[in-house]
C-alpha cells in the first residue's frame, strides 16, 4: 500500500496544490434587502446572516464580505424561497443542495447535520412526475 501511495504521488501534477480552496462561509440575505437603496444617511434597511449564526449583520457588512471574498450570497425571496437555483432535471444541483442546507438546517426527520443529508423529491421524480425544484425538495 505504501508503494502505491508513492506511485500516485509521483503522477501528481506538481503545479497543483491540494486543499488550496478557501473555506466556504455562506451569507444568507433576501434579494430585496441586498438590492435596496440607501436612505438619506447612507444606511440600508434589512439584515443578513452568516450561515449557522443567529445574530444578524448589516447589509453593508454583507456587501463588504461578498465583495472581499468573491462569495456569491444565497439569496431568498421575502417569502423565504431560495432564488435562481435551477429546475427541471433529475438530480438536485450543488446550489440547490446548499440552499436546502441553509433552509432546513439539516435532516428534517432526525436533526442530523446537513453534511449527512441527501436531497429528496417530495413528489417522486419518476413515479409522480415530481419537479427538481427547491420547493419540492427536502434534506434527509
């Protein structure tokens, strides 16, 4: 086994670093709040949340984070539905899974963390012509 590990290591592209991705921190915000115009004092109404935190941050803080990190916010409509995540295919996309994790906070059946969950159709895709839509999905 050790020899195989050496062989695999020898074939690796030396120009590629393993684990060089920045850790992902997601910010949850409504599209309305993010697109709102500032008032006369220059402040913006609304709030955003870092995933897993209960304390709100200002829209200005959310914008600074998005700008400095290059992050894409998970935007929600005012009714709580995730926006712009794609539809009409058999398997849920990574963006849809991310939105489900943010929305559901983990398994809706046993409260396990989102990282343990799979995305499931509420109306079965094949048998009941279910849509691959975030509104027709649960994390379980």
